[in-house]
């Protein structure tokens, strides 16, 4: 079962703000639902996990950039995890670095 995407309202596209006032708002495929207008059950779990990760990070007063540096990932990875766009920590290698 899938639910209506709350980011695009089921339209499958969202307006993206551009930080240049002379540039018009761009309409693009919704990143959360991938343009389908619906969110899969699996992704609902990702969204909840991402919200919890963000809450924990903010309680520790850690910026997204600082968290990304700590985990050696791009800050967009942290952002997409926290928003439920990608599965939290999917493919992340938690093994300690090899000793030299």
C-alpha cells in the first residue's frame, strides 16, 4: 500500500526555490516520491528513521556538514537520509578502518 506524497501533494512534481531572485521558480520531479505522487510503505519507514536521525543530530547541536565530515559522506547524503529520500545508512560501511 502506498500513501499520497506529502511533499508534492500527489502531483509528482514540486516547485524548487532558486536562491537567485531574478530566476523563476523551477518545477521539477518531486525528490521524495520520485515523481510518482505516492510514497511506498518501505519509504515511510525511511522517513520516520530520518526524522529520528535529524532529531538526534540537532539535540547534539551537530550541523549537517559536521555530521557528514564525521561519517566521511557528502552532506547531501545526510540530507537525503533525514528526508527519507534514501534508506538510512544503506550501503554505508561501518567497519573500522584497516590498520597500517
